[in-house]
C-alpha cells in the first residue's frame, strides 16, 4: 500500500484533491500605484501558495493561506455574538452614564451571549464582510449589523463553491495601464481558473456596512471614484458624494463583466440595478442595463450643487459573497458616449466597404451594391427596413451575414434573401456563434443559399421586433462563401502531473461551410511539453487532446500557444487557438468565455515518475461491432497490478472491455458496440489512470474504497472501420504494436 501511495503521489501530488477553483475576488480591482488586499473565495484552496497575474504591471502574493471552511455552527454563532457585544460595550463605555438610555442596553446582543466555559478558547471568526473592522463601527451600526447577521434568512450554510478563502496582496505599478487583468491561484495541486481584476486611475473605496438605508454614512468628497462592494442576501448598498452643477457624470456598475456566468443562479449572473438620488432624496435616475449589456450605466448632468446618493442592489434582492461589483463614477466624455460599435474584419481578407444610403426601404428603392461588399448601416427608426440589390448568376452561392449584437448593437436582425419578384429564397433570424461567449441571445442573422437563376436579387434587413434608433447599427457582409475557422481551447489553466499528461478540449468554430480537417499543434512550447491527438477530424466541432509536461517541474506556470492549420481552397490557413473557460449559466447553458492566456503548471514529484505510454501512437482502427487490442508499455513490478484504467468521456458505444497484464505492460481491449458511430468516424480516446485504495473499518465507521487519480495517457487517435477493412489490415496493425 505504501508503494502505491508513493507511486500515486509521484504521478499526481496527493490523492483525491482537485485543482483549486476560484469563485470571486473582493475587491475586484485597485488604483494604480497602490497595494490592495484581495479576498479570493473558492473551493479546494488548501495548500495554495502563490498567485499568477496575466498582464503587465500587477503582481500578487499570498498574504494568508486558506484554512478549512468554517460553517456557522452554534458555537461559532455564539462567538460572533460575543465579538459584536464586546465591540458594542466599548461604544457604550464612551457614553456618559447620565446620557445612556434604553437604546444602550444591548439586549439584542446580550441575549445571544451565553457565558464562555473557563477552559474554552476564543474561536477564529470566518472572513465575512459583516465581521470586518468591528471596532470602527458606531453603536447603532453594530446593533443593525447584529440584527442582519442573526436574521433567520441569513443563517444558512455557506456555498461550498466559495466557502474557502485566501488573502492576496496585490501590488499595482504606478504606470500600469488601466484595464483588465486575470488572477489565478497556484499550489501543489495545480492552477485555478482565472478571474478578472481591474486596474483603475481614480481613487478607490471599499464599502462600509451598514449602508443600506437612505442617508448612508459612507460618503466621499470626490466626484470621480470607484466603490468596491459585495451584495449579500437582501442587501442594498448606498454611497454619497459631492457633485457640482453642470458636471456630466457617467455612472456604471461592473458586475457581470467581473464574473460572466454563475452556474447556480438565474438568470446566471449578478443582475445589478443602479439608482441616483438628489440632495432631497428624490430618485432622479434609474438603470438596470446598458442596452443588452446586463451591467447598468447611466449618464446624468448635475442640475445643482449638492450631495447625491447612489444605490446598488440586485434586481431580485438576491446576494452572497460572490455578488461582487465595482461602482465607477467619472466625468462623461464631451459630446456624448460612443455607441461602442467596432469594425468587423471580414474572414478571408479585406472586402470593399460602403455605407447605407437612405431611402432604401423597399424593392423599388433598394440600394444597389456589387458583391463582395461589407455595408455599414442602421435601422434608424421603428419599423425601418434596409434593402440592397445585387446581380446574381444561376448556381452561385451567396452569403448574407449581419454582425450587430456581437458589436454592441441593440439590433435583433432578420435577414431575407429574395429573387427579382420579391419571393423569399432564404431567411434567418438568429444564428448562434460559439465564439461569442459573452452573448446569451444570439440575435445576429446568417443566410447562405444557392441562387436559382441569373438576374437581380434583394437582401432585406430589419429588426424582428420592429424597433430602431441610434443604437441599432449593423455590418452586413454580402459575398460568396469565404470558408474559414476559429479555435477555442478549454480550460485555460492546465494542471499537468510531471512527466504525464492532462486533457483539454479544442473547439472548432467553422465558417461559411468549411468542413475540413484541422491540425492542431503547440507553437514555440518550452522543452518537454508535447501535444497528442492534435487533429480535429473533418466534420467534428470539437475534440479532446492531451498536453504532456516534462518530468522536471518548472518553478512557475508557463504560457502555451496552440494553433490550428487547415488547407482551404488550396491555401494553408493558420489561426491561433483562443484560451477560454467552458462556463455554465443558470444550471443548463454553456458558454466559451475567452481568457487572456493559456497557462500550464506541473504538479507532483518530478523525476520519480514511472514511464507509461502507448506502444503505438495510433490511429487505432476499431472494427464496427468488434474489438481490437492495444498495448500500453509500463515498467514491470507490483505496482502494475494495482493500476486501473478507464475511458474518459468516450463516444457512445466505445468501451474498454478488459485490461490484461502482459510482459512489459498492459493489453487493452477496445470495442465498438452496435450503438457506436458508423465506419469512418474519427476521434480521440482519453484513458485515465487510477488506483483504488481500501480503508479498514474503525471507530464505528465502515470500510470504504476511494479512487486515487494518477493522470491520463496521451490522447489516442482512433477510427471506426468496417469488419472487412479491419481484417485486411490486421497483420500490419499487429506489427505496429496492437492486434485484433
């Protein structure tokens, strides 16, 4: 057993421990030139000892490691009450006795504080927003916090996904460029997912509870500032600031942009709302979004000098520690705010450009264009339509694609392709784009159709709901097909056992009918890193690959680059794979959210790793309805008999039917059942290595069996072939290291 544990430790580091996962940063940003102490909430954070920042000018280190999650049990609640009571006693002692009244009896606190046993030691309190800086609170604030903290609706167990915390010290250079960075935690078990951290130039504040009633104590003399806050259950945050007549203010909340998707919340993110009150307490502005961006933003011209108040809350009065926000107040740009539309770079090269010319709202007044072309247009008013005319030839394939929502427009486009008589040949409302990971309503349209005859044709662009206005701009591409592709790779943090492999997924986003094979490779990788299974077969939109690490771990995470190469129309096309996180929204939907870089770190003991590899790198040909044997080379010894293997997320019908020890390794039997894909199907297989450890029954606890993970083998390409083809190729396959 001890030998097995040593082997598992060398392969992976520790048994049954996952890579760290982070759910929030608070505060989620800081002012350049300053140092910020940031709380990171997450799961599997024990042992985290370092932090990595993607982007220049920011460095982070662990100021306090994570301890075990602290549930709010009875003893801990009593300790919390004691801390409130002790802080309140100090405030009362500052009040002369002849000025004390019923409000100073502290009954709401004392009723919750039983005497502490003589030999009992004070408990360490959890890192909770309401338990910070108690000594700085006034007596009314302490009583209000106690009422909130002990409210029945708030006495709930912490969310497991954010129950552990690590404290970071983040240092920001004085010349750091304002904008987003990404922070990851690192430790013996690997690298966490990234979270956004923003660098700003304005003064930064942390919210100070309680601040949920009009006339909040929290205020600033600045009219340009950033307030960092957390919205807890039922919470409302307010801050007051001085403003002068004539100032044009831009007030916005950064919430969803910090954490795009929450897996266990509907609609899937912190839906912040924003309200502004004048010096009399009258609400003068309200906002709950910015077009189709859920983060609210409002513009306001100050009518008179005075102290104004901003309110931030969740639209449904939800909240918890990961409902983090940054309230940004700044002077608005002169001349109004830009609409945010950005030019679209057409795939496959530059296209001629033109601008929509009104009137063009009918077939008889259609704007003539010559293909290929990219048109910049706008649905200028409710009910407006834009029509474009071009000459086509029989058998010609034409693409009409709108980019609007992907560029920040509010347009929900509808595109119709019509012949010269106005008959609809093809139409489309919404066309999903897997590459637009931050969009939940794919409102852009895409049409590809073959023209039936020579003659004039029309493309009609409108808004589905007959809306229009200044923010309803679009880009319309009219051209023949321009086949192309884009790649995403998930996850963007790879934790690889030293000398072994870790799995990742490459997602192919195919354009304009491109259906060919894409070769994926590591570009300029550090020595010792290698990729296996780097081919996206024709017709597949994703494939699982593996990346292997050297036996000697690097002292820090390394940045990797994957790129894809494909032959398109006789030309070799190369694109970088964009790192991304596969995030779940509201229990069901999944999105590929881009990250700044693909980072890999090595785990385990390094040089003591035994070599386990395929005798042949494949591709393995599995007969439809039959089986094939594949050999794994591994050092002989007692450990070999303890190793277990299983397929990780195989295609339907593909199974690992048996593992047989043979001299110098193992013999695996792979089969393709009746429900497997048909002959010709090509994919990769990922084989996991693990062992099963049994613990003896003791202390009234039953015996248990736990699984000790030890990484994966390099990805093994395979192809399903007909029985006859498998039989014909069996002799050659046997010589290559596998046999039927």
